[in-house]
């Protein structure tokens, strides 16, 4: 049985003591102890706290309740103010279950019976004993200092059933009790006193809660989610199935979970402050892995029940498990209406979350949390399995996401040009310019022509005063800014990209990725006049960009971006937000994010707000609204095609795994249904702790490891994209004489799996070592083949484009190349005269060590050239490829160029023309860059000199509104690079001589 002790308030405490420290109360019943929070300093403290003690039948008759009031000066300095002892046998006589609010006198700790007892104050308590003779009584509570004002609550207090219960409480106070206690006030006159109603049905109790105002403080309980499912059933019916007496469901669940000695008390309704509260207690015995029989008690309490939404808070006590007295598990069941389905049937969503409340500190806290989390996960897996037999599960296959239907409103909801123009131009600058222009125009029309004055002559009218001069200047500045805005707006409306377009329903065979970029909010401000944001998306080495939105921190794109069909499932989508200011600019990256497809469901991806990372983005809480759809239109053939491809790399037959094994793999690592297992191997994980035997799982996208050593479980997985290198480690004593595989992750990647890593190097890379394979060679070939296929997959699109450019260049001869360049206007970007010999300077274009060294210093990574080939008389051609470093371009742009060399017209030098194609940059398909180097030999009697001239031009292949900005940016960057090249060349040649 349970003893409820309500500690309400104290009064008349000694002022010379109570006014100098905080006050708290200690409660002791037999071997059970507890205490209130500290309040004060005050002479009349109020606690209003409830405590529950579990007593045996015999213990309740002889137990003594001891109440002690302490004052605390510091963390370790406390003093007893007074105490009171209450024999429970004298309170609960003749089956009496409750005691109304009663004042008890406080006495000092030690006193002489011959002296007058010193009065230390008094304390107000309420007691209830529940569970005697299997009878559920009416408990009492008091919320001092407040009155019930809610109409429905007042009706509840005035109900005949409640009045009858209150009268029975008054009759329970015997004459002997009145001799020992001092009762204050009348129970029936105090409206703060409430009593539960016995005999109410479950539906009546919930109806009372529905009609009253409720406090949802406990409903905002935050904890880890152990169950989240949607069922095809009304929320009210699901609530009744789970928490009303349902013999079939409960008996089936007890059978599956091995529950015995099950005792379920009926629901009771009582007043919790000014709101009704429905509670009950359940006790049972259950088998566990560590303890054969565990006695468990659950206290269930409705914190919300409005007819559509239900929230039930459950406190689970297991005192018989190791350290069971140190903690308590709190569960929150939330039932709410679910999403609509095409069939029109009602759905409800069940979410169960948990938290662990520790009553005292313990060094075993981490192990307790891990064990509780694992135990709850296994229990609720069985719970969900049993529940699915009684109500139908509303999985995604029953109401598939209609991509066309979800994306259609985005494409149809674009504002017209007139609406955008009104919104863009309705500002002070444009309006004031129009008003002033009309005013001046009217003045010109109405004024009469005067005679010329000063320096004026016919056709030239100058300002006649400083006022006219200032007015003219203001009008010119305003008109300039207004025309600039008009030009900017027209260019933006004429801008047409290739990556965002109207949605197409079919797009190749394989994995189709469609991303709808809807909007962004709270974008960070920058140190420039305008913010022109656009989004860059990268997946499997393919990059797509959205359009540019002008002058806004809350852009509205509403654009659909589709990726070409991919043969292998993508793992992550990289999202980065930029402010456009030229293809080589690095200063305006507004934020970035990475979306892992393996950690999100299809429903979450279909409508998600992505928080951006980065100092500015996190400070402003910037977010992007995306809708992502990933689907496979090949079906089961995808697995066969992928395994056939891997068999050629491995050199061994790879069979399709059985469905149950594939399902167990997905369930173990919580992976989506499309992730299929390729192979699993028995092996050992080498860490700092002793070697742990387990199994290594490999699939198309992940590497996972699982081990269970005497109940100590190790589980982790990481992506193939995160693996930087796979190495074979020779046999050693540390690997028990067997070869090992060392998987090295990229710096900063997979940090959530560091508990399984062998070490972390100086560069921040995690190292995972696996050994003791049954067949090491087979496992090694398979793992390396899977890793290589994912690594090579990262940049297929760039390679295809580069090959296409090479083919087109090879098909044209030198004359055609020269003529095509002549059509592009070239402007001189740099000119210099160097005191170096002409032949030495030409080494910069021969593929020599000097060229490699200089180009690497100016930011050209992976620089590679082909030998010069003669294409016609005195005309030579070669191919050059390299990457820009992050200083030159934040995008890491790849450059493929064709250089043509021929003698200059004055026959004392060479001309090198360079046609550059840029990849992986915004609008890279809109233009090509042309450079021309003129290297001339200057004859001099004093010292040999050479003259260098660099010309830059941009050939536009497509129209864009940002043509001037891109051209200016390219010209400035290449002029600066040319200056660096020739300055470094001069220093290098001077150091050699």
C-alpha cells in the first residue's frame, strides 16, 4: 500500500532562527526517507509538496511518521528547528483512509518531561493511505493561497458525489484524534480542498478533464523517443485500447513480455491544484536478463485529455534491480491525430518518450542510462509488435508521397512580373525620383524662355543659382540610382539557368533525386549594399545551383532542381548558400548544411527546414526550406545490377542476402528500407580496450560493426564517403598474428563513432582496425571494391564534361581555334618588361620544372600538361588541366584549357592563346575565358630583356543578367594572377643566375 504525505506549510516558527536561513522538511516513515525543497527565509514557509511511501500491511499499523523542520545556513551547516511524530495507527483506525489538512505542533529535539515544552511552531499536513483491503479511497490535496475559479472545477466540487465523500471524511475524525491534533477550519468550507470521486467510469473521468482547464507543464516533457508510430484508428479509440481495461491486448502483451503477478488498480479522479487529475497504479513482476524476477510499480497520470489529444505521464519504479533506489524512469505517452490518408480513414500518432530521474548521485549513472535505454528499446519493440495486431499500422506504402502533387503548387505559385515590380520599386528612392522629375518637367513646361545670362548661349542653359545647382545634382543622383535599380531588376527577370526548371515526371533510370528549394529565412547580413543569395546543391559529385534572388534576406525561390539518374544510391546532399558576386569570389559564403539520407525518413525529407552551419548563419539562426524526394525507378533490379558490377571488381560471386537478414541489418542500425546488405564478416575490432569479437557489415553506402560481449554492446556505422583510405596492416602480436584492415576516415568526419575507433591521429582522422577475418583476402577485396566505387563516383560528371571538351578540341585544327578567338574582344590586363633572357622566359610554357613550380605557387593544384604537338606549320597545341585552390575560387573550380602557340607577326617573339573552360562554378556553362600571352624579345646592348603582355576576354555562350559582374570579376582575378606569375618567374630566374 502507499502512504501519501502532503507537506503544505508551516507557521509561527521562531523568528530569530527562521529569518536567517532557508527552511526544508525531512519526512521519515520506518526506513523510508525524503525531504522537501529549501524555501525562505520566512517565518511562514510554504512547500505544497507530495511524497509517496510504500508500506507493508503490518508496517502501516505500527509505523510512525516523523516530520522534522530544519534551517540551513550553508551547504553543510544545518540546524533542527523542531520535529513532530505522528503514529499512523492512531490516525487510520477502523478502515479510515484519509486525514484532512491538520496542524501538528513542532517540539524541540531534546526536552525534559518536568519542564514546560517549548513551542517551536506548527506544520500543516494531509495524509492518505491507499491500497488497504484492495479499496481505492479518496485522497485529499490542498493548494493553499489559491481558490478554484474555473466554472467546471467548481461544478466538480459542488457535485453530490464529492459532497458525500467530504462528509465521510469529516465523520472519520475520531474523538481520540482530536485530542492529539489541532484541526484548522472546516473541510466543507474550504474550497481549496478537493477529493477524488470513487466509482466514476473511465469515460466519465476523461470527460471531466476535457471540460476543465488543464496545465500542460508536464506535457512539454523532453526525452528520448523509443516509439513513434502512426495507426489507422481514431485517437480516442487508441487511447481507450491502451489505457482502458482491455483484457485481450493486455494479456497478449503480458504473455510476450513474461509479466506475472499483474495487479491493476482502477482509475481514480482527484484534484491536482485547481484541475482534476486521473491516476492509477499498476504493479507486476517481470523477468530480465540480469535479475530473474523484478517487482515493478507504475504510476500513471493523465496530464492532458481534450478528446483529441492525450498525454499520460508514467513513473516506473524498480527498487529490486541493482541501484534501483537511485533512479526512476519517467515515460510520456502522447496520442494525437495523425496525417490524412487517401482512404479518408482517421489516423492517430503514438509517441512514447522517456527520461531518467536520479534520486541521488551514483558513479554508475552512465551504465544505468545505457541499460535502461536498451531495455526500453527492446520492450517497446515488442509493445509495437503486439499493438500492430490490434490496430492497423499506417506505413508510408499505404499513403505514398505524391511528388507531383506536392511540387505542383510551388511551380504554380510564382508571382507575376508586375507584382514583383511593384514590390521592388515601391520605395523612397524611386517614388521621390518620379515625383521630383515630374515636378521639374512641369516647371520646364510652364516656364517661359529667358534671355541667355553669363556664359550661357543658345542651346546651353546653366544653373543660375546655387539652389538650382544643388537641385540638379540631387535629381541626377536619384535618377542614376533609380535607373540602376531598373537595370538590376530587368537583368534578374531575364536570367534563365539550366539547373532549375519546370518539374518533369520522368528523368532516366536509377536513383532519382529531386530537390525543391522553397525559401530561406534569417539570412546573415553582409558588408555590402545588396544581398543576392543563391543555393548550391552537391550530390555524388554533381553540382546544381538555384537562381539568384535580389536584395533580400528572406528569399523565395520555389524552384525544382533535378539531378540526373544515379546508378548507386546517394548518401548525403551538401547544401551551401552563397551571396553571388562573381564565380571566383570566396568572401560571401552565408552558410552550409549536410543532409544524410540514412538518418531521415521519406516523410521528414519531403518537408524539412534545414538549419545552416557557420558563424554568421548560426548567430542569425538561418534556415532553408527544402523538399527532397529520393526514389528508385528500377525496383529490385537495382540490387542485381549493383552486385553484378561489384563482382567484376571483387572477382567472386556476390549473392543477394535473404530478406530476413537484410531486414535485421536495417533494424540493427536503424537504416531505411532501401539500404541492402552486401556482405557481413565475423572479425575483431581492435581498440584501446581488449579485443572485441563481432561482425562487420558492408552495404552500398555504409560500413557497420556490431558486437555483444557479455551484455556490453558496441555498435556504430559510418559512410563510405567519409573513408579517406583503406590500408592492409601486416600480421603482428597486436592483431593475434593475422593481417588487419585499417580504415582511415577523413578529418573531422564520423566523430559520432569515435567510441569504436582505435585512435585519432594529429590531423583529426579516426582510425578503425579490423582483424581475425575467416577469409581475409575475400573480405579485403570486397571492402576495397566498395570503397573505390564510392570514391570514384564523387566526380563522374566533371570527368565526362572534361572528356567532351577534349574531344571537341581535338576535332578542330589550329586555324579554326585562332579564328574563334579572334571573334572575342580581348582587353589588356597586364604588361611588364623583365630583365631576363627571352629563351629563359619561354620555359614558363614548355612544361618544365619552372612552369610546375610557378603554377603551384599561384594556386593551380594538380597541374598537368601535355607535350606541344604541331597542328600546322609553325603552330603548336597542347592541353592543360588544373584546379584552383580556395584562395582563387571557393568552389575549387576545375579548369581544362587548350593552348595554341605560334610566332608573333613581328617575328621576334611568340604568342600563346589559351581557351579556358571552367567547371564546378556557378554559370560555368554560360561562358568561356580566353587569354593571350605576347612574349617579345627586346634587343639591348646592356642586358637581355623580354616584354610580356597579357590580354583577357570572355566569350558568352548563354544570356545572363550578371554578365558585367562576372566579366569584371574574371578580369580582376586573372590580371592579379598574371602579375604573380611573372614576378615569381623573375625571382626564380634571378636566383638561378
